[in-house]
C-alpha cells in the first residue's frame, strides 16, 4: 500500500466550528488531492496541490481551505463546519498527472459528521 | 470540463461476466482508469488504458475503449463474490489535470 495516512479517521463536530483534516504521505509524490465522497455524487475534487505552497481549487472548494507547507503534509480546513459538509473525505497522491504511471493512490478516508 | 457518467447499479450471478460501462465527454482525455472501492476502504487502482489503445486485458479484466463514442467498459470474467464493490471510472486529459471520477457503479454479486 502507498504510504498515505489520514487523521483523524472519524470525527464528529458541531456546526460552526473549524475542523482540520490531515493527510501525510511517505512517498515524496508531488501531487496531493482532497476529495469528498457522497452518495449519488461519487468523488468530487475539493482542492489539490502540485507542490509545496502550490494549490488550486477543485469542483467543490467553497467553505474549504488547504495548506501544504511540507511535501509530505496536506491539510484540509473547514473554516466553519456546516451539516452539508458531512461526508467521507479522501486524500490521494500521485507522481504526476496525465502521464504514464501517474495513477492516484488513496488514503483510507476520514468520516466527518457535522451535527 | 470533463464529465464522466456511469450507471449506478449492476447485479450479476457468481460465475457470470460483469460489464460496467462509462462515458466521458472530453475527447482529449488521454488516460482512463478503473478504480475499485471495497466497503469502508479507499479506492484502489484496478487498471488503466491509454487513448491510443482499443483494448487492454489483465487476467480476468478486459477494458474496451471506443474513442469515437467516448465509451469505456470494464468486463470482469467469472465474477466472484469478492468482486462486490463500487467501481469508478476516471479520466484525465493532457496538460496536467486532476482525475475526474464518475459517480461509481455498485456491483452486487449473487451467489
């Protein structure tokens, strides 16, 4: 398995509180991604990073921010959690994009419940 | 941007073949992937195909690509109960873009 660790694995939080999810990799891959998975929607990209301090928005970035101060860590912050952000969050990493052998490897997911 | 569509459910009997279909919209998509997600787990890459190929076979898995119709299929031969999972189709085009995933097809295998 690719060396990806997501923490926490489960979290329950209250509406309006900030929440930070962490993704840590030991593969030294350049690209890191945050997706959310919801029934009926599949996987949707929130934000991604193409290097230290280099990030870009995905399809569903509103209400989320990210930071990448080290190659190995990619943090996802929900600035003020809402019930619509209850979801399973997946981190993924890849060596590149649109190139051979650049498939994405996924973490085990973080189940977040906002009450 | 790219849009990837899949049917949501498929049910087959153990030992039969399963065929999961996917369509995509961006004709410049270069690499197309199939991922498998088992309950409570992340996604694992099953196989991928380049846009310059029509077919790829890997043990029980056969991927067919029809570029004209922008249609991708995954055939699983001799489907087993352990194949029960959600299967995601994903595409990426040239120019370094993140993967775009379909909604996933839930495959149920009946013993």
